[in-house]
């Protein structure tokens, strides 16, 4: 009886079966305020998806957009200081 084992190398690499490194976890932790702000904006957008936004909904959307912009600005400023841009 012949063996029918695969002749090719493994298609998926073991790289995907590992835990995140400390550097990757630090990067996620650094971006977490932006991630939270984007999730909050997405929640506000989902709420008004199937209806006309009320004044409260419009205010919630504006605040969520401002938080996203502020978090992006803070992240960009932090990375500019770390890389030494503008110094």
C-alpha cells in the first residue's frame, strides 16, 4: 500500500501560531486610546444607522469624531517626539 502523505512543504507557517511579542503588545497599548475612540464612533454611527439622528445623536456623533481626531493627533505627536521629528 502506498503512502499518500503531502509532498509539499507546510502551507501555513508557525509564525501565525505564536503569541504577540512584547513590542507588539506595547504598540497595541500605545494605540489603545485611538482604538477606543474609533469603537465609540462606530457605536454612535450604528445607533443612527436606521433612523434620522436626533439632536442627542448628532451631538454624540460630533463628540465621538472629535475624540477620534484628538486621539489621532496625540498618537501622531507622540510618534513624532519618539522619532525625533521636529526637534
